[in-house]
C-alpha cells in the first residue's frame, strides 16, 4: 500500500534502464538476487513449508480495493475458451482456498501484474510486473508471520554479506545485518507521530525495518468489528525505501466476509469459492503475507529504482523493447 515513497528518479535514468542492449552494473544485482532467493527458499523449506508454483490466469484475483495505496490504471481481463479471466494481481484468493483444503504451510513465488499509474515511474518503488514471495499458514497469527519473514530476510542479508562482500563494496553499498524482532507500530500511532503523510515519511525516520499494523483495506484481511481494528500489517524498510511486505490474519466467517464484500462494492460472484467454503465452515483461519522480491533485492543492492534488479524493467508508463 505504498504512496509516493521518494527514491525519486528522473527521465534520463529511466531511459537508461529501458535500453534493452546494456545491463551495466545490473549484472551484479542479478547475482545478488540469486543469493537472496536461494537463502529465503532454503529457510522456508527448512521450516517445513511446501513450495507451490503460481497460477497466472484465473476467473478471480485480488481486487486491490479498497486500499489507500492502490493506484491501478487498468485491470487486465481476457477471454480464453469462451471464459473471461484476469491476470493475477495477487494470489490471495488462491492461497486462502489452498490453505483450507489441505496444505497448511506453504509458499509461492507468484508473478503479479498491476498496471500502476504512469506517474509512479518516478517513485523508484513501483513496477507493473513483479514477483511476490507469498506465504500462508493455517491457524497462524500476525506474530507467527512476523517471525517467518524476519528469519528469511535476515538469512538473505547474512548470506549476501558473507558471499558477496566484494560486489557490495563495488556498488558502494554498506549493508547492515538485520536485528529482529522488528518494532511493531500501529498506523494510528504513526498518524499521531507524523500526520496523514506517515507513509511517505516513515522510511526516512527509521533505522531498522518496522511492522505497521491496523491498516483499513481489502475484505480478506481480518477486522475486529467491535473495535474496528484490522489485524493486518505492512513491513517498511529504512533508508527511504518503504513498504516491502503486506499481509494479514484473514477473515473466515461467511456473514462477515459477505458483509465486507458488499460494503466494498465488489462483485459477490468473484468470491464464490471463498464464500462457499466459509458457509460450509471449511474456510480455515490463516495468516500470511507477500514480500515484493524485486523491492527487497533493490534495498539490498541500494538501487535507486526497483527496475534496476529486473533484466527487462517493468517501469510504470513504459513498455520496453523486450
Ligand atoms: N500478498 C498479500 C497478502 O498475502 C496481498 C497483496 O498482494 O497485497 O495479503
Ligand atoms: Mg494487498
């Protein structure tokens, strides 16, 4: 749910990134990316997670609505076999169904297409195609998810420091080890501290990553109807970077979910499977999240634009040669 995080870049930096015939120092970014992905996947498998491969076309996907940070210019729908399908904005619906049917602890490297508004090219923090490291765990609570991501992110940074010291130095990147557990702060507290603009300011105010909780957004995140509090969270990175993870404890009760889907003005038929399972009492409570892989790698290498870690950068507003 990032607003304008400002690692701002200009048009000449963007054109340079879009040249399909030169990778320059980005070759190093890709090597770091390999270490990061391996470290995170190894940790997850060691913790007993099952690994699933993604779907990319489906009748339904994450509505990305309502989300105060969403800025989607276009939603992609197409027809296959006489049916309308959408490209994945996130696999949240699929994760909720899968976790309820059997596998109780899994991860997916899931490509997402989000056609961000073109002015977001300049934030340095948005892409129109990216990949999430999605995790979902049956019966888990917020803190269980915090511990999982703290562990895999720390392992990744430790490995990069161990194995890629020279490369980091060549990039001029002074990377510090992470020191979990990270601080947890509610959005309400941040509004008190920094005002409504907290999301833009926070990444410049913190020294370590911070979990932000209680963010009003999509129906699938759990909301306590008595207090109004949302049991969801984003992880913010320091040094001006910003949001790198979004996740939540999930809604699982039929009436409540239906009321929220209607409240948000969404189409009930898009969430039929979720609602059917919930009605039959088969939708398990769970918690999970997704980490923006390109963003995490961009932070590690100290990139100015997150597109620098993609061989073919997907920068909002720009369709490159390849
Ligand atoms: N991946 C997120 C989740 O698990 C949803 C999102 O993509 O924002 O909640
Ligand atoms: Mg979301």
